[in-house]
C-alpha cells in the first residue's frame, strides 16, 4: 500500500507490480514462487521473451 500512497495518483496493477517486484525478489528465503508469479503478470509477448532462455537451454517445462 505504501507504493500506491506514495504515487499520489491512480496506478495500473502492472505499474504497482513493477515497483514491488524488486523487493519481492530480494525478500525472504523461499523466492521460488516469485518468478512464476511475475511471468503470469506480464503480457503474452513479453512472457515469450522470458521463456526464450529456457528454450535455448532445453529446460522449459511442459
């Protein structure tokens, strides 16, 4: 909520997530769900870019 209040203006969810993501990636000890949640929050064409390194190394699931 602090991010939203400090913005002083309406924000889209994507903008809010972009501000919160770096904190989420560095907080806590079990960060394994964070990349998956982030990937779900981006549009399909951006998600394809995120998947590209996994395809190149043959580690893509599914």
